[in-house]
């Protein structure tokens, strides 16, 4: 079995995958502890582990992972991938963006793909039908937009994100929420419309923590895959394990 670890900006996620590439169990923690991994090891026979992190990771954590599994891989900009990375500055490309792109490509290879990850920031990434990561954009996420309105004005309140069905608000709170959610909704639809002009057979994948705000509101046909990033990490782990065994 494989274990993949995703150290994000706000949460740490982990997933155990079977040899047939199926998710066996998911885990989410606010903070990392080796005890968490020990508990997983007590339940599953883990052979290989991959670590992906957008934050600093201590040498102690890496040493523990190296010493407790037969195969350990730290995802970096130099790690071999099952897709080609055409980003002009690969060292600055978020590894989470790359992993989600690999996950989408695994599900629909040889097809143009548009991957939207609804996290702290919203990332929009495109993979062409030659299985090449072309690039994408980064935009503020739901909570980032709400905080910005509060930080850069004197009177707008700081709101907790919530669903808002109105097109136009009739008070300050609903106007702010509708402005953020409808703005992102129209943003997404605009991107999809433009990219589909040159890629009519485009497949759109939606993932990330804020997916539930938008999955039923978008008019475009999309694939909602909540564990897309983790699936991509597992595919990268499988790919590199095969290389090491050749």
C-alpha cells in the first residue's frame, strides 16, 4: 500500500491507497505528529510514502519517514512526472497545482484538461492533449476575498464564508457574499468559455475545500473530484517507484 502526505497552508492531509490505486482511508490534521503515522502503520501495511509540502518541513520529519518505510519520495520540482511540465519557471510552480494536474491527466489522459482547485487561493491550470502542463492562473479564494474587503475598508465587516443564493444582495452581508461567490462563479464560467473556444472537447475538473459553494451552480459540465490532488500524488509515487525498479 501507498501513503501520500500533503502539507498545505492550513491543513495536513493524508491518504492510504491500495495496490489497485483505490483510496482506502483519508486523514486530516491541523498539525503533524509522528504518532499519526504510527497509527496508520498499525492499521495498514504501508510500503511506500510520498511527501508533498507547500510549507517548510523539518529534517526530523523527513528522517522519520525515510527510516520507517522501504521507499520514501519527497516531491520537488525535479521529481520525474508522468506528464511533461512546460512551465517556464518550474521551481516556482506550486507542487499542489502539479499534483492536481497529474491526477486529472490520470483520469483523462490524452485530453485537454482544465483543473480548478478551490483552496485558500483558486488555481486555474491547463493540460493539453499531449499530456503537457501548459500553465495557469492564481486568484484569491473565497475567504481571502472576504478578508480583503474587511482589511482595505473602514466599514465592511469580516464575514465567515456561507452559501448565498442571491444574485444581488439586499443588505451589506448578503451583498458581500453574493459579490464574492457570484464573482468567482462568473470568473470560472468565463475561463471555461474562453478555453473551450480552442479546445471544444475540454474536460473540466473541480476540486478543493470550497468546491461545495460552486459544484451545483456552474452551468458548464464539470467533474467534481474531491481527492484529485491526493490521487495525483499517488500516481507520481507509483510512477517513480516503477522507475526505481527498472
